[in-house]
C-alpha cells in the first residue's frame, strides 16, 4: 500500500475553473482545494499481475488489443474523509459541486503519481495508459480486483459492482518497454453524457487533397492536439513559441494574431491566415490547412560508384546524425563502397537538436516510440533506395552497422531518454546491441548492430573517429574534433583517452541561423565574396550550410563589418552576402558561443592531461560540418587554435568511415567495446574552469 498526498497547482485549478465555468467562484475553488489537499491522503492498494491465465491480464489484453505479459492492478481511494467533508457542505450546492470536482481531480492526480512512483521503484521502463472497469473494461472486474488485493477492509463493493467509499476507483495497467504519457481520459471515455466530460470541438485538417477531422477538448492547445492525433508538423522548439516553424493556415474562422505570431511570421503571411499552431487554444470549430515543408527538407544526395553483382555479400554502414543521416553500401568481399546516400534526419520536425527531441518525447504520448518509428521508416526507405540503385538484392545484405551519438542511439533502440538529458546524465545503456533485421523492418536474417557509446553526450560516432584515425595505435597525442550538431572532442594516444562534449548547439550545421540549412542542394558551402561562392547541386542559392557560415563570418571580419566583440556594424543588423541571403546579429552571437565552446573544450582537455599545443602531433576535423570547414578561416575566427592549423587535417565523416571498416573487420567491434570503457569523459558543466575560459574565448581573433 502507498500513501500519496497531492497539491493541485494553479494551472490545474485554472483548468478546472475554465472547464466547469466556475469563474464567479474562483476564490472558493482555491480555498476548498487548499482544505481538501491538506486533509486528504490517498491510499493505493495494488498487486502485480504476471500470470497469462489471470482474468485481469486477459481482459486487459483483450481491451487494449495488445499482449502484455505483466502489469499492475490497483485500487485507489480518498477514504471516508471525503464523505465527511461532503456532509459538511450538504446545504451548500455550489461548495458540494466544487468539492466533488476537486476530489475527482485529486484522485486522478494521485493515480498518475502512483504510476510514476511504481515505475521508479520497480525494474520496468513504463506502464501503459490506465484501463478502468466500467469504461474500458467490464465493471464486473471490480469484484476480481478487490478479491486479489488486501485493502484492510477499507474498501467494499455493492451488488452493482460499485466500490465504496465514494471516491474509490480500480484500474489496470500493462508493463511497457518505454515511458508512456497518459492520454486524455475524457477522449477515451464512453460516457458521452457525463456532466464532468470536457466539451469537445471539431477540427478539420486539410493536407493537400486529404481531409481529416479530429475532436479536441475545448481550450486545448492546437499543436498538442495535432501531435496527439499523429499529425506531426515542424516544431523545433517543442511548442515554446520560439522557432516559428509550426505554421498552419487557418481557413475558417479567423484567429486573432498573438505576440508570437507577430514576432515570427511575416505580415504578408499573417494576412493570409498563417498562424503558429502552438499559439492557438481551440475554443471554436476550426478548419486549417497544413503547410508543406520546403523541398530541401526531404531532398537527398545519392552517389553510386559502381553497380553491385549478384554473387557477393554486402553490408551497410550508417552514420545516424542528429541533422543528417548518411549510409554507405559496401561489398564485403572486395571492400569496395558501391554507393552512398545522404538525407536530412526526418526527426528534425520534432526538434533541431537531440535535447529538444528528448523533451518532445517526454511531453507527448508514446513520444519515444514515435521518434523511433520516424527514424526506422527513414532508414528503411534509404536502405531500399541505396540497394535498388546499387542493384543489390535484399538477400545479399548481411549486416547493418549503426553509429550515432548516445541519444540518437537511444531513439533508434526505442529507449527512454529522460535520464540521459538531465543531471547526472545517465544513459540506459552504453553497450553494443545486436538485433535482427526486424528492428529496421527488413529481412530478419540481416544482423543489425548498434555500436557502443561512451557517455550521455559522447557516442559511437566519436569512437568510430578514434578507430579510423588509429588513435589507439599511435604513441603521440592527437586531437579529434567532431563538429556537427554537438562538438565532441577527444584528446588521446595509445592507451590514454580523454573526451568532452561541448554545448555548441546545431549552429555549425546551419540550424538556429536565420538563413542556415543543412549541406544539401541549394546550400552555399564555400563563400569568398558576393561574386565568388559555390552552391551544392549547382542550383540557385537558398541558404548557408555550416562551412559557408564560417567563411561568411571570416569575410565580414576581414571587411570590418564585424568587430572583435562580434558586433555587426551594418545599420539594419543584417549583413547581406548574396541576393536575399544574409547574416544577422543573432547569427553572429550563435557562432561566437559555438566556437568559444569548442575552443574551451580543447583548452580544458589539455589542462586535464597536463600537455600543451606543442605536444599534439595531429588535429583531425570531422563531422557534418567539420570535414568541409576552411581551416584558415576557422583559425582566424578562433574556432581552432592558430598554432595547430599546420597540423590540422579534415576528414570525411569518420563516423561513417569507422562503420565501414567494422563491416568487414569483425575484430573492430571488440575494439569499439574496449575504447568505450577506456575513454575518460569530462563533464564540462561540472568543471570549475569552464565559465572563465569560455568568456576568455568568446571574442573573435584577427
């Protein structure tokens, strides 16, 4: 038995006031809530069910259409105290009504709190949504549940299978592999005439020629409603009204323009009915049209070096990046790369970086499963496209090796990321995991290997770089800098490795930069002047990728349009580069913070090791951005120490190259596991020198 006390916060009470139209009784709601929460303690009696023949488990599986092997059944009660309180107010109908409403809210909040505590106290990942007898399950199961649980005679049942005391409910949940967020109980309830039922409003969604209608609780957030109904639009800031990506077009009726709309949407678009979904509370029937993402979001580049044959076995190495997914098809006999395909990560709509996606997963029902399904579907499509273009049959594919940062590794395996992204930053696993092809919805005879990682923010992509550069075989120090959505740095030599991850954000890959984009068709990748630049795909330029952003900052510094403090001298705080492509003051600040974080990470690793720049033999630059950067320009803005420029080499995607190497050299997998354990990880946030060093490195250098 567990005893749980609950305090209803102001947001919850305001929801209650709005839902039940108690605006004229706001003070009473707050006063009665304080009294109730102060004197009521909920008691939860429960039992674990893990027998497949158990009638409770059978009914749960039948109702849920799932096959749970275990779960928990319970009874939660507010006890007889609530009956006594209701007796006090029997001559005051308003107070009685409010007490009844609040007691139901307390009951449900206690139930949610029990679920969280049960998961925390037991070796399980999560519990399913709640199933109630009398709604989702036969009400007769109340008798079975009461018979299976000892409530110390505090709970009884009448001939209609209703439990006493009054505010007492029973429930059943199944054991899940991931954390599951509870869905709206009203939306799952069959009692359409219930007086407590939230009013629902119809929203019509037009997606091209497709039309979908959904029901939304009144005053519910539109973006959350779309997510709940598996309609996923770009939402890089996860609904915090900062990114401006969750645009929809309101067709009918008109909605007022709020502050976020004004800040993030051009006036001409506002006049057309464009609004941010995160800023709309659905309070009346609504028809909207989805806005298609730019073609660049879905474009891919594929290079086929030569066709495969019908005899040899093949493998695929995958670099599962936060921003970009890249994979190579390899002939395991000849060790030749047949072809390579590259595409922006489809998860980008849920957040531009892994922290945003992890937060999105925690806030949305079945969030981890949705992120996993999204990336699996993308990998499945890319694998089939690559094999089809390389004329390789599915039965010839023997293994797929996946390298990624730690959080992306969790996403592909469907593992909860909640503890990975908050202090003390504990991954569910850093081990190597081997699956069948079922993980990627391909032939189950194919072996799928997810490579091991080092720490929460140091993944197998950096291990691949260490192996590809032979760091484990060289007696002199080398420095590996993987610049992508995160800045991962390893300093090491044979038998000695120390690493850190710098919070550079995704600026180096064109994200959070107003005219930034990934290294895809239409992106300027080399910039020298307004008349001298190159564009990926030889098409009209539409944005800047990371390497060109560094070039542009260097160009503006050389032409005295940015000073050493990062101040942009152009009058309108926009430095135009090519036609309508420009750098803003905020862009400059993003790059300043990113480059300072990297330089500071390098400095701290050197201090921890007790060496100087003179002791470093080679610097390797890699990653989605690092391999393309102009070393001279990077040094001039202070991203790389100038004294290391002559020893710096840029390498193409060492994460992918390491994966390719391990496809045909099985012993490399053991090396991955060993280096995963031997590499020391420094958490910069806990380093006393970080803040001081970061400030020292923030200015540009000339």
